[in-house]
């Protein structure tokens, strides 16, 4: 117990301790085979403690770019393969 408060061990009490977070966004979900636009659409809820937003944004931007490049390479290779199959 803290002086002047009715706080329990969970930190909840007279408003001076920590409270349960309020979910402001739905759970973060990605498809099994995410694309860059799927990563771009991800939104995380805010919390008192967490990761540095600038670092998370940078990693997500790099991941999105890498996925878009991967998908473009796959499309190009499939088109090339389809062209080869058409010449046989």
C-alpha cells in the first residue's frame, strides 16, 4: 500500500498507478504471404512503454520495400517463364 492511496499490487487504485491499456485499434494481422502494401497498412496501438516509433517505422518501410521488390522479381520471372513456354 502506498501512502495516501488505496493502490493494490496491480498498480490500480486511486489513479496514481498504472491502469490497464485501452485497445484503440484491432489486432495487428497480416496475411500468410504479405505484400508491401499489407505492411504499409499495419497500424499499432500506442502504449506507455514500447518501441521507438522512428525505428519501427524505418524497419517497416524497409520490409515493405523489400517485399515489393521481391514481388516485382517474381512477376518478371513468371512473365519470362511464360514467354519461354509460349515459344515451345
